[in-house]
C-alpha cells in the first residue's frame, strides 16, 4: 500500500494522475497558413469503449482515417489522443467551418467506423470556434477539456 504524504488517516492508495497523450499533428487538405487565419471550428471527440479489448480496433480505425485526412476538404488537421489511465480515446480536429465538419461526419469511411462501433461504448463530442488557427492554443484548450473526468 502507498502511504499518502498528506498525513495520518490518509493511508489509502492514490489514484494515478490521468495524462492525455496525443499523436503528432496530421495535416488536412488545407495548407498550414503562413499568417493568422480565423475563425476556425474545432471539434473534440471522446470515445470510451465498454470493453478494453475494443481499444486496438478503435486505434486501427482512427489511424486508417488519419492516413486519409488529406482528402478532407476544409480540414486543417487533427491530433488523435488517449487518456491514460481511463480507456478514453478520440480526436481534436481543426476545420475551416461547420460545413467541412458536416462533410466529414457523412464521409463514407467515417460512417463505416461509426457503424462498426455503434453501441460498443459511449461517445461525447464538443465543438467551439477558435479566434484564429493557432494549434498550440487550440490544443491547450482541448487538453483542459480532456483532462476533466467524464461522467
């Protein structure tokens, strides 16, 4: 048993601190702008599979979509992420606008993956409009969302 340095009466095992790990940036069809561009739409997905045995398949499916990201008109790029521990995975994507995100949602490879994993976990998502295309600021905001416990 770990002893908690907070003092007597707190000798219970400490939970490991959750960490959000991300992939390298995957560029989309839109080139990285040389000057500030904005506003942009950011989408964050957060999938929690019911069974840990589904994680390898989820990872393969995500990498397959990432390999084709340059096909997505209106996509600046994205990161894949995982929260350790916690069995949570997802993406943070940066889009030109709402229409580009809607096109992705209806994209046949994305639809196929959503059908394959429908009912095999819980999915949460959020979007917001960032003032400018600033990957560092976008990731910082997304990380703050992903670091919170999910109900």
